[in-house]
C-alpha cells in the first residue's frame, strides 16, 4: 500500500486550486443567488485539459487516472460544488458510458469532443414515476427502420439544456422489464428533444437541473449505445462510478466549509477555545476519512478492480460527513453563518443534495448491505 501522490497529481491539484480561487470563487455567490450556469467555466476546464482526465489521448483525454480525476472534482467543489457536479456528470456518467460501451465511431463523434471540452454531457435516467426505482421508467424507444423513436420525459437532468450530448435510457421491450431497457446517445438539436422547466433548487444552484421531453424524437440506430436490452446495466454501472465523483464533491464541500470557518475566525479575531479546537480536529478527521474512502474507490477503478462497494461506501460516508461538517461550521460561525457572505450556508445547502442524487443514501445502505452479505455467503 502506498499513500503518496505523484508529482503530476500534486501539480494538478495546485493548478485546480489556483483556477478555482481566481476564476470561480469571485462569481460563486452571484451564480448561486441567480442560478447562473457559466459555460465559460466549462470551456476553461476543457482548455486546461480537465474535461477528460481519465480517457486516453487517443480519445482526446488527459491520459491520467480516476484518482487524479477525483482530486480535481474535490478541489473544484471546495470552492463551487455546482462546478464539481457539472464535471462529474459530464465525466463519470456521460463520457464513461460512451468510453465503455461506445463504438469507435461514437467515440470519435462524441467522446473526443467531450474529452476536449467542446461538448458537454448529461445523463437522463430519472422520471416522475421512477427515481430510486429506476426499473419503473416509462420512456419508450420504438424501432422504426434505421432509427428508434423516443417518447416520454426525464426529470432533474444535470447540465440539461446546456449539454450537447445526452445519454438517455428508454424501454425498447416492455415485456422484458429491466432487460428491455436500451441506452441512446441523443444530441441537442435532434427533432423531438424538447427542453422543459429548469428547477429552482435548494443547493448546487448554478448547475442546471432540467426536465427533458421526447416527442417522437427520431434517434439514428447508430446512436444506440451498447446492445439492445443492456440499458439498465449501463445505467447502474455508470452510477457505480458516478458515486466516486459525488464522494469527491462532498469531500470538497466539507473541506470548503472548514476553510470558511478558519477564515471567519481569522477575519473576526474569534477567541480560540477548547470547543473550537475539538470541533476543528473532529471536522478535519471526518473530512480526511471521506477523502481516503473516495481515493480508495477511485484507485480501485483506475486499477481495473471492483469498486461498486467502495464507491457506495465513499458516497454514503462523504455526503453524510459533508452535511455534518457544514452544520457544525454554520453553528460555530453564529449569526454570520446564516448570512450569504459567510459561504458556509451555501456549502450546507450544496452538501444536502449530495445525500440525494446518484442514489439516495437510503439506497446506498441497501446496496452496501447486499454487497457485504454477498461476500459472506
Ligand atoms: C440536484 C439534482 C440533480 C440530479 N441530476 C440527475 C441527473 O443528472 N440525471 C438523473 O437521471 N437524475 C438526476 N437526479 C435525480 C436523482 O438521482 C433522484 O432524485 C434520486 O434518484 C432519488 O429519486 P427521487 O427523488 O424520485 O426519490 P424517491 O425514489 O421517490 O425516494 C423518496 C425517498 O424514499 C426513499 N426510498 C425510496 N426507495 C426506498 C427503498 N427501497 N428503501 C428505503 N428508502 C427508499 C429515498 O431514499 C428517499 O428518501 C438529480 C436530483 C437532484 C436533486
């Protein structure tokens, strides 16, 4: 076991930190207040080579690994969790699905520009009747000649409306339940893809979350992702990896709240006390625990080892940690912690969302328990 970072990892972390503080931090409060998605941030991330970190250079990526990727999501989220989730969904869910299941032509057409930061990705699974129970989805895909015709709607799509590439899951064989689900790559601009309401949210307000409708949306058969009937598996496997991104996001939020608490102490000359010392050390310990769990899952993914259980544990622990740490930070800042300018109130709102998406924490407990039991039986 080796607990050290490569020089490249140390360099990239320092660069992301500088980028986050200079390019994201100055507008973070205003973007949150007005729910403003800033495409320039994604464009800059692309130019810096961080929109496809784990993919090989052949596919336009950075040729690095998932551990480095997790560190980047963490550092971005330490300043702005909305940017963290925008990049996490783009990479862990949308790009990963194409990288893993796409044809060479799909990789050239979609993955390459996504890895280069020229196209943004999104992942569309949730519907009004199917959140935790993804198998209850109703969006249909009917084969007609050399195309599939999609009808239905998807809710809460991160990067919705802004993204150019949508991974969409639909029922292609209603008799076959989960094995009748197929994945598709749908492009912005395809006829019948309609952008609906943008949600007004508690947290991660400067990432867009939108409803998508499919009204006789003709998707070329060449845009089917993976075999017919593999969609549910693709959706679930994508979420396994997505949880590493969310765990990294939550770790960054916890660290950002602790940073803000320290800044508050310095700015207002708050007297250090045993209570503060105890809280600081406890918060820092919990953040470090989340970081190690996240990095373990990311490292396993990079090494080609199984990572579903580790990713679910990291997501559960890190998101619960983020809420606890942020609540404590708000409390220790007193009334200032309730003000917008304190930042900790934004971190608390952002932290809460990490317990809900990419599988609620109740669902993580079920996933972890099943995996643990399957190991012992
Ligand atoms: C900001 C945001 C961004 C999102 N982005 C995306 C996205 O990009 N793409 C996408 O497809 N979806 C996205 N989602 C949707 C998200 O993944 C779902 O909200 C999540 O899966 C939960 O589904 P639900 O909200 O319908 O809750 P429900 O499934 O209705 O659950 C309600 C409550 O019941 C609990 N519950 C449900 N089933 C069980 C069970 N079997 N045992 C115990 N408890 C249970 C849940 O844990 C939860 O507490 C996003 C959500 C948010 C908030």
